[in-house]
C-alpha cells in the first residue's frame, strides 16, 4: 500500500457526512435533480421569478417570523455566533427570508403580487429517520401582496402540477383554514376552555397553554379520544375567512384539483392565517408530508414591512424523490454519457479525444476510457456510464480510416468512416435531420 492510499484510507475512516444529512451521488443524483427541476419548472410556468436566498440569516428573523414557541425555532435551529459575535442561524425554512428580502429591497413597491420561487437546502436539528433529515431540500414559492383566493388556488395548483409532471399519483391534498385576527383569538379561548375540562397530563397542559391548537394534532389514542368533541376553528371562522375559504375551494374545483378538508391540521410554523394545506403521500410511513404551505397575512408587518398578505408552499425534494421511488416511477435520465470512447493504443486515443470534443460541441454527452485500460475494462466502463453507443478505435481501424460503433444494448457493431463518425452518431442519437443541421 502506498503512503497516499494509506492516508486516504485513514481519512475515509475518520470522516463521515454529518448525521441525518443525505447525499446524492451519481447515478441517484440525476434523479434528485430531475425531481427538483420538474418542481421548479411548474413554478416557472406560472411566472414565479428566481430568488437566491442567503443560507444563513440573523437569528431574530426566524424567532420573530416563524415563532418562538414552534419546535422549529425553540429546538431545531442551527444557531451560532459568527466571528463578529452576531447570532446567525442556518435557514430552517424559506418564507421568512423571502419576506425579509422583499421588504429590504422594496420589491413590494412594484407590481403586486411579487411572485418568487427558490430551491436549496434548509437545516433543522431533528431526530433523523427515513425521510426526516437535518439538511433537507425544498423547492418553494411565495406570492406576496395580494389577498385573493385565486392566488391561494394558483399556489396549490403549481405544487399539484409539479407532482403530476413527475407522474406521482399516490398523494392527497389536505386543506383547511386557520382563520384570521378576528376569529382566532375567540376560538383559541374556546379551545382553551374545552382543554381545561380534560384530564390532560402536565406536559400536554403546558403545551396547550403555549399553543392549544397543537393538541388537536396529538397522535396518542387517549388524547385523540378526548379531543373527538373539541371545537374546530373551521366551524368558528369570521365571515371574511369563511368566504375566502369557500372561494379557494371553488377555484380548486374549477381547476380539477382534488382535496380533502382536514380541520385538525396543525402546521409547525406560526405565521399561517386562512388557507393552510399539506400534500400527504401514503407510501412514506411517518414522514408523509411531501409539501405544505398556506397564507400568512401578518408576516410582512411582523417583519417590519407594509401590512401585506402572502401565500406560498415548500415542497420537500428529498421526500418527493422517495415518493417517486415508492411508486416505481421512471425518474430522470441517470446515464452520464450517451457515447463512450474506447481507444486501444496511443494514436487511437489522440484521435478519439478530438472526436469526443467534436461530439460534445454538437451537444452529445461523451466520456472516454482513460489510463490505458484494456478492451475488457474499457467496455465495462462504457456499460457503467449508461452510454448507448461505444466508439471502439484500434490501430488497425485507424489505418483503414474507420471506427467501430457498438450498440451497447444489442451488442451489434458496425464500422463507419472516421471522417463521418460525428455525423453518424448525432444521426443515431437525434435522428437523421439533426445530423444535417
Ligand atoms: P414545512 O411544512 O415546514 O413548510 O416544510 C415543507 C416541506 O419540507 C415538508 O412538507 C417536507 O416535505 C419538507 N421537510 C420539512 N422538514 C423536513 C425534514 N426534516 N426532512 C425532510 N424533509 C422535510 C415550510 O418550510 C414553509 N416555509 C412552507 C411555506 C412556504 N409556507 C408558506 N410558504
């Protein structure tokens, strides 16, 4: 063993990716990218502009924006002091950052709504398990500045379009309304009164005091049984919220987007008002939420902006990929190359390096066998690359001015003139018309 491989092995034993952080390596990374890009494309088709957000922000932004009593803020944030002694936090979600950017850059002084989409990693110190990670990937949209039920329906439909474009079918959309500043305080009092009459344990009672709505979502059978007769916000909405909710559902009906009402839905972030929704996939076990979102009428003003409303979603890319796998969907092209060059000898290598460059310029993905491997090893690499064709060039071919084109699926091989090899392969891969262009 050389000193270099010895060192490399020691390093490999010493380091591993942080706990709960998924990595996507080839060929799976192609599937991940396909899922993310398909979700982004659905947002693009509805006119959402790209915003690239900071990965970390002032800790106060999340404390104020997401809510100090939420698990996300109180237990799950990656918060640290930077070298200038500022408290910063790795973003646990995207909405607060988008709203901060809209206010800071005055985007809300232009045409409304401001429609933005983002994609990337978010960080939550959760207990890792299948589908629950400490670095999670989302694609999200936010539409800020207009309180129109048609916009809620658009946001929901964009998410639904993204899932549909991937071919997903085994999910359902759950929606409800969390009311507004008029009806929520009265409902909260009503629920608290109901909870006070129940024999709850100390822990739950404390949780109920901070946020009584959370108890509605308690999964323990004994608590569920006690909560069966609890008053529900959906039955106590203000006239404005009820009207908004009915209009959102009407738009979803018009769009043919199926939904079920879940009046016990509780979201993990505090900023929601009126429309709230979740996309749930049944094939994922406990971590079944593949996306969620809603309207947040107070967030702009809480973060120091104009009193404008907003609505948006965050879709979990990791979980959507898991769902696509559970459904056995063909997801993305995982082949690294379409053509793989197999040079047998130094002269052949010089020629294939040039042909590879020409093919790449013509838009074909090409890889080559490097490092003087024999025919067998090189053909194995060709198969692994996922290529459809191998270009096999030996010294005798060079003398004859030809190159072997091997169809890697059927194994059939034919010789073509070296001078015409690029056109031949472009024609095989893209159709004869493309080769003439
Ligand atoms: P959220 O429901 O906290 O909403 O997250 C959105 C999605 O991110 C979830 O439905 C789930 O698919 C995925 N996700 C969340 N946590 C994890 C995790 N630990 N591991 C894997 N996936 C995860 C938000 O973040 C809001 N900002 C959405 C929004 C935008 N609301 C309005 N606008």
